[in-house]
C-alpha cells in the first residue's frame, strides 16, 4: 500500500509522514503548504569562497585574520583544500582531476553515468560555480518536481519560499564571507535571527539527523521485509549496485549513513521496478494495480 510515484523509483524515506501532513492540511481547509526546503542550498552552498571574496573586496587584514583562525582550529589541510583552491580557479582544477566513480556501483552502472553532471552551463563561468550549480542545478529541480505528484493527489499545493527568484538572486550576489564565519555556516541567517531564535538553536553547529528514525522504521521494524527484498534472486538492483558492497552490512546491523541510504534506494527501486514492469501474459498491468496473489515479478 506504499504510495508509488510512476515517474521515479526514488522516494522519500518518510513518505507516510508526509502523506499524513498533506491529508490533514486538506481536511482542515488548507490548500497551500509552505516548506523550508532548499534553505541549506541558499545559506550554506558557496561558503568555501569566503577567502576569495574577502580578497576581491580588498579586505586583506580580515582575510589574514580569518585564515589564521581557520588554521589554528582546523589545520592547514582543510584550509588549503576548502579555501585556497577556489583562489586558483577551482572549477578549472576539477577538470584536471580524474573523475572518481562511486565504489558501490557495478561496472554496468558506472558506464551509464554521464561524462559531466554540471548544469546549467552558466555554472562553469559563475563566480561561485558550486553554489550556482547547487541552487540552479538539475538536482534541485528534480526534488521539486518529484514531490508535486504526491501533493496534487492530496489536493494541496506545495510552495517553497526559499526558491523565490528574488531571494535566490540575492544569495547568489552577496559575498561568500556572509555565508561562513569562524566555523559557522549560514552567517547571514544567524545574524538576522539574533533575538528571534533561542541562542542554543541559532549557534548550533550540527544539524538534526533523521537517520535514527530511518533505522527504527526501516532497518529494525521492517528488517525481515527488507531482507526478503534484497535477498530475492530475481531482484534487479544487483545490476546497478554491487551486491558484495551492500550485503556486507546485514539489515539490523550498524551501518553508515551512506550504506543505509543505498539500502533504501535499492528497496525503492525493487518495489518500483516490480510494479512498473510486471507482465500478465501480453497485457501490461497498470502500475497502480496491486499485485494479486500468485503473481510474480519479472521482466
């Protein structure tokens, strides 16, 4: 009964929670929901260019002072990798470095990856290319489009204030030293929230992770279901994800966030693939029809 999106196998880890929110909003007469999505993209992406922007503005003394603080706090390696490289033209240096492929992908899947995932083209010449691509790139557009199929079913409209064109243009234009200061990202946001947010929230360094909720719901409560899905010899996911990589951490065992995420994506893909490609004789079954008892999945 898990709600499926016919457009993509990837689905939100907390789909049921979101479905409940949409349903309650509709029942109470709300037709529009505003979310905080993409706030991190606005206020944190591009922070690595703070040193370059200080020097562009001629604020040499502040640049030296901030660099010394970073050097004492985090060491030379981090300062050089994160802040000095952008001074040399980071987007050009990336072209010289061999592209690394995810180790968890199979050879077939790696061959399907495009040579470049840089989009839009304007990101290559932007002052802060990584920030430009994060805010305006394909991933952000996909995240917006993928959720509308679920909100439309519930009869509500999803709006994202952080995608407002005026705010996006403003954040792309301000100097990067407004995005990061003394180990704290989102500097401009933190300063704007002085006296509004509690100090322990305004100055906290680490975001709240939803991983414990995932572990409780998927890895622990649904452990047997996940094991059956992943271990089924008819599964399609091993075409794209190395089975030895994924199965080295059995469901229920402690895994890294990356391993848990890949596990979830494999489960999503397997369910989606089974619903979208099942064939009953020569008649293709509708992706919205539940699997009848005795039917088998396959291509």
